[in-house]
């Protein structure tokens, strides 16, 4: 399923959680680990750039040495690199993943909203929006069990959601996990004069069709269990509530990779869930988006 797992680290608590998760998954899938520390040179004035970069590179090397030790302790093959770049950190991560054929990027997030999100959190969000490689996000206070038993796949019927669903199906099959598929009818979108019973029924039928499409693709794989539901409410909250009530181990979602006002619904919902979900979130973007 995964042969090469990439984990960026800045030495923070969130990154430490990501490293542990990446090592656990590397053991689970018999994968190799690539660990990187990115030094963004554009952060510094020209007159101190060299000195500051040297200091940060030394810190990065120390952090990565710890990762190598952790990998050796659990028998995982690990390669580490400090990357000095003038590019944004998230772009350096994505470029490295492409150059080294990474199948999965594992990143930590602080899960905060607003202006108090720390740097790695915002880097993580930028990475998952634009990465052609699946990105698994874990909060610093979450313990991820690599022997997960339940996978939740929300769908809105879009190409991005269907691509993510296929990834979720493959992952559930590879791990013998039970899969849950949900669609949320967004009641806030049908309020007022458009909130007629006819419109609501139409949305519910479309949601059921989106769920059925995923179920039909899953049936051929012999998954041990598939549960499907059409929910209603605010999409992010309904998905989070469902995951909590059923003790979901992993959420797999699509992202359209766009920024600004042209992001589709599932893209913005994905980012909200990444910030606050108790379970790790695996985001997958279809190749045509990149």
C-alpha cells in the first residue's frame, strides 16, 4: 500500500507525534521512511541569512539524528535530509515527495483555529491543499493505532470525493478494516425559500446516490464490513459527530486543492475536520487537480 513514507519535522510536539505515527505505519506496511527538516531562507534579512541558516541547519540535523535513532530502534530504514530553500516550506515538502516517490506524507497539526495556529499547522494545511501525494494529519495529542479497525469516508459525489473513496477502499482492504461511508445533506444550504420538501428530497436522493456509488465500488473488494448513512446538518459537524459516536479510527477525505473563494464544499469541510477531528485525517487529491 505504502512503500515510502515522508515525514517533515520542525522538532515541535506535533512533529514528534507525526514521526511516531510515520514509524508505526512504516512498520505496518514494511515501508521505508524519509524524514526532512526544511530551512526557509527567505525568512531572514540578507545580512544575517547565512549565519541564521547555518544555526537552523545544525538544529535540523540534531532533530533528524533523533529520528534516525528512533527508526533504528524499531527496525525501519530511514533517510534524512535538511533542505535549505527559498521556496515556501510546503512547496519544498511537496517537491521532495515527488522527487523521492513518496506514497504518503505524514504531518502534525496543532488543530487550532484563527491567528494562534502555530507554523507547522499552517504549513500542513497548505501542503494538504496542493499535494498530489496523500497527506495524513495527526494532532499532537492524538495516539494513532496503526492497527486501525474503522475507516470513515465522507462523500459529496464529486470527483475528488470519489478518488478519495477509492483510496479509502484500497486502504480498508489492505488493513482488513471496516469502512463507513457517509453523505451529509447540508441543511444550511436549503434554508429559506429554497428549503422546500421537494428540494430536500432531491438532495437526499443525490446523497444516497453518492453513497451507493462508493458502496458499489467497495462490494467487489470483499471488505469485511461496509456501513452507509445519509446524514443531515452542517457537513463538518455531522461528520465529526459521526466519527466520535462510532469511535472511528481514521477519516479519509478528498480535497480539491484550490485556495480562496473557488474551493468546493468538500475542500473547505476537509480543512475544518483536519483542524478539530479526534481521529487522524487522510486527505487525497485527484491527479488532475495538479
